[in-house]
C-alpha cells in the first residue's frame, strides 16, 4: 500500500491510516514526523499491508501540504503512483517526497528499479513538487535475510558471491530522517533526487561485525540463486520481491566492487538534510539484532 506521512498545517500531523495528533512547537512536530516516517519505511520493507483504494488515498491527502510516499516491494506500484499523483494534484499538494531505490533508471538491473523510474516520471508530470529519495539496500533488509540462519547455524547464507563483494547500505532511521528533513524544508528544487548511502562495506566485514557483536564464530556460506529463492518462498516472499531481489543479487555479484575503488561512497545527504551522521552497520547490529540473535544462539 502507499504508506505516506502528510504534514498538515499548522502543526497537525497525519498518516495514510487516519491517525492525527496536535503538537505545539517544532521539536515535537519533528519527532512525531520522524517516528511516523520510520514506521512507514519499515512497513515498506515488510510489505504487510494491502493496497489502499483511490478514494482512501484522496481522503487522506485532503488538507495536507506535503506527503511522504513509500510503496512496499510488491505489485501495484504504478497504479498506486497514479492514484497518489492524482489525489495530490487535486488536493493542491506542494511537495511529495518519494522513496525509491538507489538505481532508478529505465535500464536499471531489476524490474522494481525500472518501475521506480516510471513512478518518478509520473510524480514529476503531476506538478506536485516531487523530490526523490534514492536509498540503497537497508540494514534491515540484510537483517531479515540472516534472521534464521545466523542464530541457528552461525552462518550468513546468501547468494552474494565472494566475501570481497562490497555492498552500499543504509539504515531505515537515516532514510526517515532525510524524509523528515525534506518534508519540513522551507524550499527545495522540484524533481530533485537525493541518493542515500550510509556505509560501504564488504561482505567479509559484515561477517566480522556479526561475530564481534554476537561474540561467536560466524561464517559465510554462499548459496545458489535457486536455494535462496526456495528458502524465500517458504518465508512468504511475494513474486514481485523474488524477481527484484534475485536480479539484485546477480547485479551485486557482477559488479565485483573493489573496496579501495568502489563506485559507491557514503553520501553527505544524511548529515546535511537528516541532521545526524549516518548510522554504521555495527551500530545497527548492536541496537537491533544482537539481543534477539544472542537469545536464539
């Protein structure tokens, strides 16, 4: 569903689920938006909710001045984009912050990334002050991939090639901070895109981080694409997500990034717009994964 956070005036904040609250002062307003933006980002990862109807989107957009749009990795992105663009234009929205993936182009390596590009074009044609957050793979995505094999087997089992494979990553919290910064900024150039990378880390360093934080031996086991897909199906992944992630894993392997000369680098957008230094992968593991994984070990 199109999860979004709408900023209502003067200090009334709402989400696509109809929840509203009154706040006095900018700090409370920022904290409330950050909480809701973080929930929206994490819900996008989990893809738990069904699509909303066009009427529901239109009702939610009424009375807002800015919207944060984050659609989960499942079918329906372009339909939801069209419904949101129309609702936002009819409601007189002056800014829409659109969360997409780092590579958003007509020739991007996955079908979802190519849909992201089309979604961007629709929002820009709508004339609603669209800006785009192009975020890389989330720490939370990686966490969900290892949540079973790591505690049970002490292994990270993924089809990511050699341990020298380099990954650009970012935390959901940092993405949410940037979203809030863009929603509340007094002025932004329309149709701008903001790439978000919080860390560039090798698979070898990821394994070492898990081992260091969990105080146990952790190993990497490279699986085949077929093995990963079979496991993902048993875990309930939808066909859209399977197609996207299968293509993404192949692209990561093919890139064979050199840690010393990687074409990806940490972006300054998180600190400049989000107001804080990017969270490191180790911080994420210590805050979010170490306790449940340690208990399961």
